[in-house]
């Protein structure tokens, strides 16, 4: 009898993430959510090379082939689950713009989503501006940004290509959960 209980417990624990994911996908299908996505996998390294320029992608750390494929899978998952996307905003960094365009076919540049890595002096202003974007959400809003920027807003530390789902409310937002396709 003890072995049966142990097997039942293990099967429930293994299934919990799938149930949680289903609940988040159902929430997204209803709309009115904010999906914060950390850009997908890049060429090795952290930050950008010295002297990089936002207007020149060749001077930045960019998506790897694996990252491009991951971005496409994110978009395919949204389409498969028929999740409506009203608007897609992206950090001006090329790796974020490319992630957004490969996943959703579009991206509007939004300065508040800029990389905070190595730029702590911008944190307070950008967090305030991102909260303002969230409060005005109508339909599902996708924000493609950087790990440091998303963590500053949500206190959730994401891996590349991971998502945190935020539900706007009277006080700003509450974190509904996180999603990963990997």
C-alpha cells in the first residue's frame, strides 16, 4: 500500500506544472494580461561589447540560431492555443526586437523596456514607466525585454525565453505565474 501512495504522490507532483501551465494559458486566452518575455538565447556572453550602438545590431550581442528557433516556438505556442495579442512592445536592443518579430511578427520599440544591466541609475524611472504601460492595458500586451529589467519590475528572475504573466489590478499588477516552453 505504501508503494502505491508514493507512486500516486510522484505522479501528482510531476503533473502539477502542466496543470499550472494550463491555467496560465487559459488566463491568456481570456485576454487583459501582460506577458513579459525575456529575449531568447543569444551568442555567449553577458551584456554588450564595449562601444555597442543601439542603431547597429552588428555591434550588439544577438540571438543565436537556437534563440531564433525558440522565439518561433513561443509564437507557435500562442497561435496553437489561440491566445490573442493586442500589442507587442520591445526593448530597443536588437535581441529583443528579433525575439518579438520572430514570435509575433511585429514589435513596437518602447524605451522603458531598455536593458537595465549595468544601468542602475535608470531603474526607478523605467519601473515607473513600465507600470504605467501595464495599467493602461487593453487586451493581451506582450513586453519583450531583458532579465534585469523584468526582475526590476516583477522581482521574478527569468531564464532566456521564459515568460512571467502579470494581471493588471487597481494597485498596479499581480504576478499570475511564469511560463516556459523549454
